[in-house]
C-alpha cells in the first residue's frame, strides 16, 4: 500500500511539473512574439525622434561639444545611445538572441527564461527606455557645470545632500554599469573600476582617481541604472557576476572584522518624474532568486488562486 501511495504521489508531481513546463513554454513563446513587436516599435520611435530623452541627448551633446571640444569623442559615444545602432539597444538585441538560444529543458531553465523574457520586454517599453537614457543625459548635464538641467532627477547638490554621499565626479553615474566598463582586480586584490576604451576619457573627468569597489559602494551617486533599471538592463550572467562580487567583498571584509555595505543596501534618492513602468518592481522575479516565480506561484496556490496576474497558472 505504501509503495502504491509513493507511486501515485510521484505521478501527480510529474503531471504537475509537466503542466507547469508546458504553460511556461507557451508563455515564453508569447513573450518572444511581443518582444519582436516591441523591439520594432522602439526602433521606429528612435528613428522618428519620438523619445524626449533621446532628442535631449542629441541636443545636449551638441552643446557640450561646443563648450568642451576636447570631449567630442566621448560625447559622441554617449549620444549613440539615442540611435537604433546605439549600445543600449544593441545590448538588448544581443539578449534577445541569447534568449532564443537559451535552453528550456528543465523547469528551472524555463523559469529563468521566463524571467529574462519578461525583463527584456519591460526594458523595451518606450517609457522605460526613455527613462534609462536619463543617465546619459544627466552626465552631460553635469559636465556642463549646471548650464544644462538634469532630467528625471534632482540637481546634483540636492541629490548629494539627500543621500549624504560625496561627489565622485562627472560621469560617476556610470561606474558599476557594465555598458561602460568593468570591475578589475588589482595586484593587491582590490577591485577597482576600469573604463572601456571608448569611455577612457572619464578618467580625466574624474581627476584620474581610481575608485575601489568598496568606496564606490559606500558613496555611489543616484543613477537610473543602479536604483531602478539594473535588473531590466543587465543580462543574467552579468547580474550574477555583480552579485558574486558583492558577496565576495562582504566575506573578505568579515574575515578582517570590517563592515561592508552593499551598493544596493539602500536605494539612493534623486529620481524625479519617472514613468510608472520604471518605478514598478520586477513583474517576474529577479536574477537574485531564479526560483522567485516558483515561490510566488506556490504562495498563490496556498491562497487558493490558480492564476496570478503576473505569472502562469501552476498545475495541481
């Protein structure tokens, strides 16, 4: 009798997993169709200059080049984010290609694929993408010395006062953003920020100072990417590396009897007039917990609901 019950329970679990897997595959297929449409629509809006921050980025770049001709190459590279062949949109296109090739054999893989497809779709929304451009616009505004106004954010003086942090220099919003550089390990084991070649001129704007991961973590400024858009505008493998570096640094400090404060322990103040799509929390979980969809769905079932508004129905 006991063996019969074990077999029965096993069959029910397998049936439930099969049902969930099939439903996830169906939802992912729908997401991929929507992603294709959203990508096309976003390209059209960029081509037609229908995103306010894209148009502002181009206008700001022209003004900054006039007052700082020595920064022309750097400014031109930042302005590319307003174009369809710019690094921001190209990065999303690469993630779409990776999504199609991502394995979906196990339930866990399907859940991760579902999360990534949803994050990409949200990142492609015009209002969200427009807000994501604000970091580039605001860096140019800071370089102008206040001649140009920040967008979707308060001015630098108010932001620094609200957060109690120090001014790390013009362009510091990009530190930690994988589009512009990466964390490298020095000979002493300290992790420091290293700009990619096309953004090396930020070293001059930052006074040649090399920022360690720990110092940046404690004093980082507000930025759209770090405080709102990171999970949408970072590919999963890079997000995991960021988390690994954070955990590694924390453990290293603990061994030394020191305290380490995560750069994301507290959301920085400074945002202004962001779209609701930017302020909303992840609708499908986050990379920090690849099984968050599973956990939310389980909680939903415990409440007696067979479907949530943000996730697929689970088999019983």
